[in-house]
C-alpha cells in the first residue's frame, strides 16, 4: 500500500480553525475524504454535494486551494460518497464517486477523464470501501440492501453480498480491513499481504452490523484479475449469502457509520453514543446473532435523532472526529479510556448566533493521514478546516505535489469566501461529467456589482425577485425587453461568478463586456421618461460600476 507518511500523529489536542468556504450550489456536503495513497497528494481532500465533486489542496498556511471540480451533466444526480484509489499501472490518483443514481464512477484526477462507470445496483449507493492494499478492489453499499465488489481494472462485478443472511434494509456504511493494516508501508502492509482479502464490515437501517469473510472467494477475485472486459460474455459474478457474523446488540436504531479499529469495531447510531466493541470470535462462524464484548462508549453531544452524521479516523486510528447538529466537531482519542471529547471545535462564524440559531450541521468529517488536519463538511454546502495548533505543514513535510510533471493550476480560496468551482473556468464534457479547471487568480468579491444587479431585478420586477427570475428564466413578466436584460444578466452572473466570486481574465473578457455595456446603458437612463421608482438610485449605482468594469476590461486587454 502506498502511504502518505510513516509516523503516527502528534499527541497535541489543541486545534484552531484556519479556513472555511461555501460551495456555490449550497446543497449538503455528504462526504469528504483525504487522499491516503500518495505522500505527494496527502494534502488533497475531496468533497461531494449536489451533482458536484470538488478537490481541494490544504495549504501549509492553513488555506484551501481549489484544484478541480467535476459536475455531472445529469442535474438530478446527487453524490453521497467519495473515496480515493490509485491506478497501480500509472500511479494516477483515482477519485471514486457514487450517489443517487446507483453508479460507481472512477475519475482519473491526473488527466480529468472518466476511467470507469460501473452499474449494477438497483438503487442509490451510500458508501464506498477500497481494499487497503489492492486499490483496484472496491465495495459499494446500496439502498437496494446489497453490497457489491468491483474490480476497477477489469471493469467487472466480482461479488454480490445479498441473500438469506444479508441486510433487510438500506446498507449505509462499510469498512474494510486486512491483516497488518496500519503498519508502515515498507513492512507488513505491503506485498506480503496482497493475498489477504481481509474482512468487510457493513451496517444499515436494519440495525444490523455484519462481518463478511472474503478469503473463501479468493479464487473468484483472482479470476476477475484475468478477465478481459468488453468481450461477448459477462464475468460470472458470485453471490455471498451468509456473513461470518451478524449482531444488532450494539444499537437499537439505524447504524450510519462503522469503522475497524484493529480487531475492534467502532459504530454509531442515532443517539449520543459511539460504541467500541469486539465481536466474540467464538461465534465468528456464520452467526446470525453473534455476541459482542463492549470495550468503551464515547459520549457524543447534539448527535441524537439525526442519521448520516459520520465520523472519520486518521490512518493510525489515533484521532477520531465527528460533527454535530450544531456545526461543531468533537475530537476523541479512540485509544483512551476517556469517554468525553479531547477537544470541541466550534466554527468562528457561529460566534454571533443566539438562542435556537446554530451553525449548519456537520454531515461528515475527514481526517488527514497523520491526523494534523480535520475538514468538516456542512449541510449548507460549506466546509471548515481545523489544524493542530502546532502543525507545521499540511502533509507531514510534503506540500504542493505535481501530477504528471505539471504542477496543478489552482485558485486560492480565502477564509469566509463563497466559491462555485464549476463556473470558475471553461468546462469540457466527458461521458456525462464536466471538468472545470480552477481560476488562475485569487478571487475578489465585487459586492457592489451584485448589489446593483439585485437593485435592477427588484426595480424592474418588484415582487418577482432576482432569485426566482434567474431560476424561471424571467418568465414572470410580459415586458420582453426587461426580461431579456435581466435574463442575460442572470446568465452572465451564473456563468462568470457562480456565487459571488470574481474570475480570471478569460471569463472577464467573455462575460464582463456584456455587463459593462449594460451598466453603461443604465448609467445613461433618462429617468424623466422612465416609470421606475428607483431609477435615480439605480443610475447612481450604475455609473461607478460601469467605470470600474471598463477598467477591468482594459487591464485584461480584452
């Protein structure tokens, strides 16, 4: 296994918020995942929400840098989960995505191409687990009550886990372990364990937690490695109907997150407890109601009556982070006897909230390989980065890697900004996915411009506000000229700015010329002949905006 470091994390439990931003779609971010496969890419974290996946670089100074954004052309798709793998032949990082449509996508983040689109589930995919030592083997958990193992290299479905002993409701969460997992890459977890398929842990809405033994199916996995995809025959997928172990004793309700911690299991339901337990090995033989040995209960806060609040661990299992419904992050030492959190991380933007007001809940956290960075994915499409107070860098001494000999072009996103990465640069289509490059300048927020455009929308349409005019194509008015003006403004706004960010010179030349013309048009209005109540105010705002935008166009040599 290619790992990102060889030392466990620092013992410090002091953390600070270093950055936050909001993605332009403002939809829930259901998942975040750090790349643990390469030391040069250990500072990359991916998030998914709506029909988008975004890759960020965690900068050594605490900032976040947009590297890539992928947008599904199907606007009804909604990604629920992401994970990292690697192409063993080329070493290219692979970003795995899945969600509402039940498709598993493998994107080559080096070339920006869709490497594989695997279909088989009958409903949405809720989780992805990658084999710790063989990154071409991936398992998905689905709403259709099944698990499926895929071979990314040969594009085939290897195993289906479903049947008499399987889940009876949605499968929500997965974890995969092998012998020697957690050891340094140059010792036990390398080639010596490539033959070990390990054990899968799964849980879901039936309150059941199951352990699946994979070694009896090693011959099926070996056959999948030799399979030639694209031929006249499909791979003879095998079915696994009985798990090694099954229990519902740890929890009385949905189990939305499980993780292996050595031979122990960490599991969480919809109460304020995270349970560490060990399956009774004497019942690890196709048991339907296995016994468990409870080891520890970690006390959560504001995590009850809400599912899909998922925790994350660093590679070493030394830092555990979980979000709450109040937007905080609780940090635990899972190897300690202390049940209370070691740290409670509160986003700075929640400082002014009172009463029932709260920061948006954290759907999932991501913890870097060495435990020095925690990223919280919020329900409102925002992410917050927290660093260990003494952490000198974002990747254990490695920063700013390059892919294929070319340093990735990125846009630094300052703390507290809103970004819409899909609109920051021209996009190109590939097999149902659009890839957006990042802007090449630091975004600057032209607040006055948006205040002015909002004023135009309110003035022309009254109750028909800016937001619903853009969304409905301004069909709420019979004034065709006014409709055309605001419709063009909406399109330019969405294409060039997304939420509220300034973009590169290419985008400025493409879109700002039209907006500058429109600004000059409104600056030259004769308010004596126009029945607009706020004409003078709008004209006053338009004049400096027009001048500023013309200056911007001149700077960019459009």
